[in-house]
């Protein structure tokens, strides 16, 4: 809580007039939204410039921990390993389950998705309704991606995805791979699953991956997107940018870029909880 007391007041710090270049890294799934936000923010604070490396949400968090980045964008909630970091909710997104348009499936269950990405299902004939009898070609992300950690937690029950899952560098690469393979299936953020992506979005447990369902939380793979800064001495310019993202002015940008604005969140700043050490009982 002491860390919270430090960071929350900092959220009100305005960007100064001096020119600043902010170094950020993290999620590739949220890169399209971040790019749109940066372009809009240039009209608010033209002196602030950005350099962003889409190396994955987990990698971005480590970058901030090790001082390589001043902020990160992550697609999963804070973990106990995220020591020294403060996570700020900035908007919402959904991780969609996408297939190639050649696939006749319209819905997939949690257990079916798990069976595919754990390697228990290897052929589309195992799933009724696909219209395919070919070997399943699953595409996903690696351990550096927050999307992988989120998918692993919610769908795979904490287990590692199977070795036959092709690990792509970015969310966009997963969409491209699924688009190019009639037997393909992958998990992709909302922005890279939209019109023009060339992929078909499946319902998950009968619920569609759409903004209303993501905002309400009825879609299972709904998630908050987090802005990550050091708990101690965060860059005021980075914090000011995070604050602006949570305003009504930024909401239209977020929605049009393919995510879900949720600037009215309560308790939008958090730090990872440390595990309490058990006190040893004194022998009488």
C-alpha cells in the first residue's frame, strides 16, 4: 500500500513543455491501439516523442524492471514476479480464437480449445462441424508474450502449450499465419481479428468476441490492458500519458483502433502483492 501512496498522486502530474522521448516496450497485440493513441497524444503534448519496441508484454515488464524501458504495455495482470512495478489499467481487450475462413466451425468450447493447444486433438475430424479432415495447425505466442501467459492461465489451466504450436513473434503474425493456412487456428487480439484481417473469429462457449461482451466480461477471454511503470520514481511524462489514456478524450481513439475504452475503472492502479512470510511458532 505504501507503493500505491507514492504512485497515485503522481497520476496528476502534467507533462512539461520540454522535449522528451519516452522509451517503451511490451505487447504487440496492443501496438495498433498504442500507435493510434500516440498519434492523438501528439496533438495534446507535441513535445513528447515515443520509441516503442513490441517485444511482448512479459518482456516489456522485465525491460522496465531492468531500466531498459520507462514504461511497458502488458496484456496480463501483475504477477508476484513483477517486483518493483506498478500496473495501471488503461483499457480492455479480448483475446479472440481465430480460424481460417475455410473452417466451418462457428463456436469452440474451452475444453476443445485446451485439447487443441495441449496437443490432445491433432486432426480437425475430432471436432464436429469444422468440415475439415486435415491435421490441425495451431499458432500462438511464446513465453515473452503476455497474451501467452493469459491464454495459458485461462484456457490451458496453467499448462504449457504443446510443442506443435507454432510460436509467432507478434499477434499480427499469428493472424497472418492462420489466414494463410486452411487448417490454422490461433489466439489473436481484437484489433488483429477485425475486418480485413482475413481470419474468422469463433464464439467461445457460445459468446462472441465483441466489444460489448468484452466490456461486460461475459466473453471468457476478456482482459484489462495495463500500463507498467517503475513503482519508484516513474517518469512523470510516462505517467501523464497513462493518465490521458484513461480520459474520455482518448476513449474514441481506443474504440476506433480496435479495443474497448474503460476509463471509468475504479482501483485502476495496483502493485503486485508480496507473499506473506509465515511466522514461525516459538517453542515453549
